[in-house]
C-alpha cells in the first residue's frame, strides 16, 4: 500500500483526476479503490473546511470518517444485487388520490433543520380520531440535508411501528426523500444510504403513503426541528384539543 501510494503520487503529484483514473484502471483490488476514493474525499473536505471555515483537521476524526465512508460504500455496492427487492416488496405503494387524514391510523408531519453537521428533527403525529397531536424532537449528527430529512422520516416510521399503526401517512417537504423511498432507489449520496435502507425495512411492515407538501404547510414540524437544533431539545410533548391549523391543507 505504501509503495503504491508513493508511486501514484510521484507520477501524478498535482492531478487528482489522473490519480483516480490510474487507480481504477490498474488495480484489481476493489477494497483499495473504495478506500482510496474515501481518502481523496476526506482530503477535499478537510481542504474546504480549512479554507472556508478556518477549521484545523483532526487526524483521529478523519480516519474515523474514512472508515465510515468505506463501510457505507461497501454496503451500497453489496445492495446492488438486491435491486429487485428494493424495487419490489420494499417499494412504497403509489400515492392515493385522496389524502384525507381520517383515512389513516395516523398522520405524520416531518422536517429537519441542518447547520453544518448538526441536525434538529421535528415530527408531529396527528390522529384525527382523537384530535390529539404529539410533538417529537431530537438531535443528531448528519453528513447532508438529505440524511437529516430521511432521519425525520425514519423517526416517524419507528414511532408508527412502536404504536402498532397499520396505515400511516407521512407528509414532508423533501421531494427527493419521498421519491427515493417511493421508488426504492437512491443515487450514491454520501452518508444517506444507511438511513435510507433503514426506512425501506419499515415499508414492507405496514401500509405507508407519502405526500409532498409545501414548506409553509409544514411550519410546525419545521419550527420543532429548528428549536431542537438551536436549543438542543430532545423530547416528546402533547397537544390536546381542537384540530390544529397545521393539519389543514390549503
């Protein structure tokens, strides 16, 4: 590994594109190619953080991130053989024509608020039958906005499974997350695949419908997510009484 590293850096000292092409064209070691790609990505991230944020790199954190990325990449590649499954039993049912909340055991509004790698998650569980709303807030570390949006959806799915709901409606203002789950496919998006795959596991367990809504109709989940991130809130709270405004589609 050391000799190979010195060789490619000597031949192509200032051209990362040439390094990648040389690596992919001359190495039969898939593991080496995957890890090398993750190393190059880590270098690029560290460079950007240093230049634009003045952040000094941490070697232990860099090595941890490289290992995590490489493991995720291997997981993505290994799942390609299960493409039929992802597009079949794990695919979400096509959206129904009428998204009235009373057609479902529960309705979830989900959103995420992200700054740098910190994400606040906001989920509102509403049951029209009982006129009860439950607000869920949590914190997590993410590598992308998409991962945060998928985490919010996963939070709703986990709650629905814990409460033994059979049919649920999840409303989100993230078109990318909804369409990816509906199709059972996700383009290579660093950091998002493990959460995406966890969401898919729940899809075949009960009936899930998704609805894309505009952000202004998702304001309560958005507010909860923002407050969770800013104030480091992780809690569940109850709202009882008349039908709240956030469940009315304009």
